[in-house]
C-alpha cells in the first residue's frame, strides 16, 4: 500500500529506523481524520483500538473521578498518544479531546502490536517512548508534591516564556481554567497565585503574561532539570 500520505509521521521518533515493510504494515489500515474542537477522541476506561498521532492542532488528555475532572497533559504535533494502553491491550487511563481543529492519524492497535513483536527497532522505539513518558510522570508528580501552587505557576510561566521565544511578554497556551486543572489548582487558587507573583515581576492581562524581571522570577521559582522539562 502506498504510504506517501503518511510522510508527515515517517520520521518521528516512534517510527525512526524501522524497516519500510514495518512502516507499510503499520499504515496499511491507518487513516487520517480531521476533528473539530472539543471532540472526545478516546474515553477513559475503554480498551485501546488505535494508536493516535497528532499531525496538527492539539489534544488535551484528561481524567475523571467522582464528578471531578483534571487535565493531565496536552499533546502537540507531531507526537503520539497513548501507546501504553495499545501495547498492553488494557483500558485507557485517560480520555482525550481536541482543543482546536486537529488532524490525527489513527493506527489500528492490532497492527501496532504485531509490528512490535516482529521489528526490534520499533520495539526499541516503543520502550524509549514509554521511558520518556515514565520520567515525565515522575517529574510531574514531584512538581505537584514538592512545590506550592505559587511555585508551580512560576515554573510553568518560565517554561512557557522560554518555549515561546517571545521575550518578556507571551501568551498562555492554556485557557486559565485548563491551566488551573493542569497545575493542580482551582481557578480561584490560580487567580491568587497570579496575584502573589506580582511581587516577583509578573503581570497578566487576559491571556498575555508580562515578566518585568525574569531573573527575579527564576530566583523565586528555583527551576531544576530534575523536575522541569
């Protein structure tokens, strides 16, 4: 089967170095689907039918318990989710929904598991991705357990500012309700944390953050590679 329409994902880390036969086997029944915003793609508790790869847009991973909901992570192009459930044929531990219009490749789980058994390079890539996800989970747990809400917000702002490359003023990637959930806060706590960071040179106007003195915020936040990406 021609795989030209899947060229956008051929060189991502998950498929890097695998044989062309393996890639063809993975893509033989795969398809690309366009989703509008706020569409739930997978549901927590259901068994994995597909491995998903985000080509454009973004996808929020979230979880529910006892009428409470929390944001776990956001998936940006070009990357996959959630491969652990696919490999283990177990229920999803998170749900996923589009945050904006998104193009997503859907690869049948049966094909993923079949190639995993046959292609050593693909198996190595899967293990590498799972190891990265594990380390990210540990860092996130440390961030939630070892830092105050004010410190979590400060470090998030420093990371966002660095990634944006926009200097001292930059937009938040999340709407504030989702940002509060991601950082383990209520919206009210997030508002108070923003107010508390004013003394460290942070001002916010809607979705735009301005850092008067990034060095002062770094001194307060104490970012570390053992927690922060």
